[in-house]
C-alpha cells in the first residue's frame, strides 16, 4: 500500500524481522536497514536516511525501511522517525548546496505530473514520492 507502515511487536526471536523481509520479498520491494557500529551517531544516521530518501524519492523505488529497537542509539533517531511518519521529511536534513541535485532529479517526473517546476513544487513532489514509496517497519 502506498504510505503503508507497520509496527511489529513481540518477544526476541519471534520472527519480526524475518516476517518483514518475507513480506517485502513477496511484494517485490527492496529492504533497507542501517548498520550500527560503535561510532554510529546522528551524522551517520542522517547520511543513511539521505541514501534512503534518494532511493525512494529520486529513483522512485518502493523500499521497506526495517528498523528495530536494538538500532536505537540516540533519541534523535526517534524524532526523525516521527517526522518521517508525520510529514515524510526531516527538517534541515539537506543543505542548500544539496537541493539543486534533488530538484534536477525529480524535475522531469514532476513536470510530467503537471508541476510548473518551481523549487517549492519540486520539493513537494520529492516528499510525496518518499511518502508513497517508503514503508517504515518498526520491529520492537
């Protein structure tokens, strides 16, 4: 489903992540997860989210973002997940120097969809693509 997200709750070893991967495979949707290391902080998190947004927004590919409770290293991760679920974007994720690349990446599809191609419309189109293609699965 476009904009479909889910939360899987269960005891350890009950197959939450396996179920999410199986459902994604059946629906022919890619799976994106983050790799937690000792040095993994908010900056690395934001780089991973940018990569995810490029896949879903620029490349227009449906993707499942599988996130579990053991990957929650900082409180900011939850705030960003909340923002993704509510609005489809994370405030101040991209710098001003990164925006022209995003605009160029979605311009053709946005104009074909009836947009005039202004920066605000291109950004809105990018966010709508993210919201339609990103499926967030929280496994707790």
